[in-house]
């Protein structure tokens, strides 16, 4: 039996794997690695398919969560070679990412990569409603809106060139922000600068003794 034939048999045995495990911190359901392996592993053995991992790359960085917890975030690229009963093979290259406060970030990222490889290679359905069945309206990016507002005001003041360059706007911002770069400014700073550019409103006094 060729590999592609064996994988079809594996897919038939595996069938649907629903999202039954829950992430209690972010409140969503997912398919965990053990859940995948409990169904995929026996099916691979039954039909004579073996899988060998090869780590292609590993990147990491230290991050701090919103609650102040320091964590190590790891991203791996792994090549999984699926070998059939006759020795023919195919390679699945996937990425996996995970974070951990201890020493488990690499193993978690590898587990994510293996889970993704099996799900993608075997095209395992969840049995849930198609994501395209619902329409999602994205919220407006507040930073993009601020930059658009600043750009519009800068055009009124002649700070934008006809070719779209904005050296004068950048210079005006740098003067106002003591050398800051408008391209990398954070939302709070952009909001202050947008308010700074707004035309000043003048109070109009009624004439003394005037009527209605």
C-alpha cells in the first residue's frame, strides 16, 4: 500500500475530532495534542504509517504578560516525514508557537507543531459550523484612525507633499515631541498630538444689552 493510500485509510479511521478541551484563561475550546494522538496514533499504526520529526528552526524571546508574569515564548519550525508501508514518504513542514513561565516552552511548541501537522495532513474536521457562516465586523484600529486624522490636518496645513512624502509633518512632530518619530509613536502620544493640531475654538461674547 502506497503512503497516500494508507493516509486515506487513516483519515477514514480518525474521522471527526471536535474541540472539547477548554482554555479557562482565555475562554475558548480547542483540540489538544493528547486528544489528537489518541485517535491518530492507533490509526497510523494500523495502516503502517510512521512519522519522524526534524527540527528546522527555533526562535525564542522573553515576554511579560498583562499580569506581570515573565514567560519564555518559543517558535519552532518542524518537518514531519510521513513514511508509508512501502517506504515512500512525504514531508509536512509546520510552525508551532507556545509560551511558558518555566522550562516547558520548547516542548509545548513542538506539541503544537505536531498537532497542526496531523490536522493539516489528515484534514481532520471539527464537525462545527463553517467559520464563513457568520460575518465579523472588525473594529477600527485606533492608532490607524489617529494617524488618518493627523494626516488630514497636516494636508490642510500644507505639510504633505504631492508625492505623499511627509518630511515637514515628521519635523513638526519631532519639534513638538522633542525628537520623537511619528511613524513609531504610541497611541497615547498620537492622541495628544492630534488634540494639539485641532483648531482652537473661540468663545463669542454676546453684545452687552443685546436682545434675543
